[in-house]
C-alpha cells in the first residue's frame, strides 16, 4: 500500500433509508417501554393519577349534578365525555414533567451519547403517555357506567369517540413536551402547565353548557379546542349532529400536532 493510499480515509457506506427508519422505530420502542416501566415501578404515581378522574366523576355526579341543567338527557351522559377530555388534558402535564426531569438529571445527555435516534426520546415519551391514556379511558368508562352513564349511540361510535380523544391527547403531549423542555426543572414545568390547562378545561363545555356562561366568555368557550373535542366526543357517545364537530376536532388535533411537534423537536435539539 502506498503512502498516498494509506492517507485516504476509508469510505463508510451510509445506512439506507429503511435501515434508518427501522432503527428509529426500534429506539422509540425501547424508550417507550422504559417510560412505561416507570409507571409500573412507581405504582403510587399510577394509582393517584387514576384516582383523580374518578374523584372528578364522583364530585360532579353526586355534588354538582343537581345544580347544573343540561339541554337534554341526563347530566351523567353529558359529564362523562367532558371527564374523558379533561383527564387526558391534565395527564399531558406528565409529559412536561417527565421530560424536564430527564433533561435536568442528565438522562437525555446519556441518551445522546448512545448510537440511537435522537427523535426516539420525544416519540417514546409521547407514545408511552398515549398508552397510559388508553388505560385511563378504560378506567373512566368503567366508573362512568357504574354511576349511570349509558351509551346513546352504538359501540362503533363510542370507539370513534375514544379515537378522537386519543388523537387530541397525543397532540397535547407534544405541546406539553415543549413546556417541559423549556422549564428549568420538573416543578417549574408543572407550574408552567396549569395556567394553560385551567382556562382551556374549565372555560369549556366539558362540565357545563356554554350557554350558561357570560356572553363575553362564550365566543372563546365555543371555539377553543377542548370544547370542540368534548362536543365531538359527546356527539359520538350521547347522540346529536356529529360530522361537523368531528371534522373540527380532527382539524384542531392535527393542527396542534403539526404546529407544536416541530417546535418541540427544535427545542429538544437546542436543549441537548
């Protein structure tokens, strides 16, 4: 071998697109499983995150139901779709807290040092939270039927409502991932999340009809994403005009995902 040849760096073949995508999927599965194991290994956190929606159901069903009139049907049937959306909205805070904790304890830096896809950290976290939301939806369904909720449409419509709910929950997870990556620590991430959540959740049609609100608040309550998704889920479970509400809910969810996911990825790259 000549000296000139020895100075030429060896040519390394770039992995194919299929290999890169397969690797990213495998890395995402590992990170997702790691986050799901965290729920299993800390059963207290999983237990109390499941107790909260049950408490909301019991509170509104047995304390406030008699004071809140609804246009038609029972308040329980009106309430449960709102509880579904409220629960996944509050559960999205776990995404921001978990990412902030991983970032500021140095775990994400260790992930970065490994030969793994950088997108796997965010994708794995959001998918783990999506799985958790499936479990929470099952719990709320059981509690709802126990306190008097009755499906007024059919099973396929109910499953469609859960699908709309999970799409919205996944979009919110990416939005709160941005908060978690921007916060200096996990406690601050939680504090930063609730000022966003409370106006969207309680100034909505989740618990009371928008018509009972002050006139200046109704335009916001009628057109913000939580109300749109609640109304769509309620129409699929309790009956009523569905098509336009369903289209609006999907547009809102996809729009949140398309807008906020790139910002989260960009913030993640800067943070690491």
